[in-house]
C-alpha cells in the first residue's frame, strides 16, 4: 500500500489515560512505518490559564470553535494530508474540525474511544450504575448533571450534541468510524449511526512488551482512579483478602477515598507510573485485577497484561469478554458482584499453576490479535477505504 499522509487531531485530557496513550502510540507507529504524520492538538490544561471571558465563552466554543476552523483550515490548505484521523475533539477542538476537513476535501476517520456521541459524560454510567437514558434524548443528563456533577456544564455538552445531531454532522461529515471493539460498534448501531461506515480496530501497544520471566507475590490494578473503574468497590472487597497484597497504580479523583480505604488492608498505592514502570509492575504481578463497572469500550490495561503473559481477573463489562476469555486467558466476574470478584481472586491466588497457564494463553491471544502490526494493517484498510 502507498504511504499516505495522515493528520492526527486530538484534544488531550487533563488527567492522561488510555485514550491519550492510544493516540501517542498511533503517531509513533505511523512514523515508524514511514508515513508523514501531521498533528493538530489541544490540551485541557490550557483552560486553567483562560481569562474569565474565555471561560464564559467555552461552552459555546464546545459546539463550534472558530479558532479551530481557522487554524485547521490553514493547516489543511498548506499541508494537504490524504486523511484526517480525529480522536477526541471535546471540548477545545469541537466539531468545527470535521467541517474544516470536509471543506478542504480531506476525508475524515473518526475513532470513538468512549460514548461521547450518545452520553454527555461519555461513560454511560451514573450514580454507580450503567445508564443508557441519553441515547435518543439528552434531557435526563441535564436534569442529573451527569457531566462533572454540573447541570450547567452538562447543558453545554448537550447543546453540542443536540446541535450536531440536528445538523447530521456525525452522518455527513465523517467518512468512516473506528471503534476499538464489537461492543462499541453495536452501540453505534443502537443510536442510529450508519453501520456500513463502522470498522472495528482493536487498540494496540507501541511495541511488544515481551513475555515475563517470573512473578512476585502481589495482585495489581492499573488505571484511572475514577468511579466507573470499580476501584473503590475492589478496595472494599479486599477486606475479605487481607492476606493477599494488592498494589493500585494510578491517579484520579478517588485517590483520597482510596487512601482511607487502604488503611488496615493489605493495599499499597503507588501513584501514577510511567509507561515502562507500568509494564515492569505488570510483569511482576501474579495477575491483573480489572474491576470496571461501566460498559468498558476496550481495556488497554488488559492488552498490556496479555502482552506480558499475565492473566487478568476482570469484570464482564462492555468489551472486556472480547479480550479476556473466561478460564482460558483469565477469570471473569459479574461487574455488580464484588463478592464474586473476591472469590475469583482467592481461587487465583491458590492456583498459581493454572493462572500461569492462562497467562501463557493470554500471550498467544495478544500475538494473534493485538500486536502493533495487526493494528497498523487494520488502520490502513480503513484509511484506504475512505480514499477509494
């Protein structure tokens, strides 16, 4: 296939997570493969330096940011990329990016890493429960203040979604969608987006992390410390597992509560780890615990563990069963039943041989489905499909 030029468009999050890592990995992968890669990025950290006037105007700019239209328009005319790959456009870039690309005759591939097009909070998760009330109408989200516990901020996100639903931006100004899982693809079909435009491309790591050599005596959680990740419920359930060491790696809004819960339990909070340190921690763990309670769109941590040959104990939430095969590459439990999670952890701790065998099977699953080469081939097929 010819080496196309790609413009990657992404709005970084204030607290970096799996989505930012996927975008970073993609840029590295494309450049290593010899592609010309351009980037248009914004960072939510900018907002802290905004004047009061700019902060007041931000909700409207979430729907349409004229700066994006101008800057991207100039970039597109100057560089003429073959394809624009948009990841996160919220809140600083806005859907003005889609219009600028189409006006320049550059086809748009939109990866949906979360549920932003149907849920103002992007999680399909409210008050500790999975929620699908906003797939058709956004009024419930505003009433509940789903985005950052604020009705005003939720109204701003709902305005953006409502305006662009009415303009049919998602149907007319996006040439192809990428979702990381079949679960996400099926959700797009449920909310009425054109399924013939949707391609499933699993996320991958920037490189093969390699099979681990031996494990130490601890279980590991790696991820953002947020309600939908199930980390509080996991820590509470660890009261039944005081003889099993648990390490929690990550940062997020639940950190203060987790510090309190860790007291008196065999739990260590390591804080946010760098990429290499994360892989070293995964390789040394007996197994990864992945207790997500929301409809997990993918689960990059599960792929990291599989690449290292480490089995996972994970909830049957969203796309997780597409990555972890129960009793084959790990153990699954009901996302609403943390007593079951504790039972699975207890079984895994006392059956090291069987878990090591599952880890080796997870490594083979990684090699067959989740390598950078597999991701690159699938991404190129999507890009060439919009060019053709």
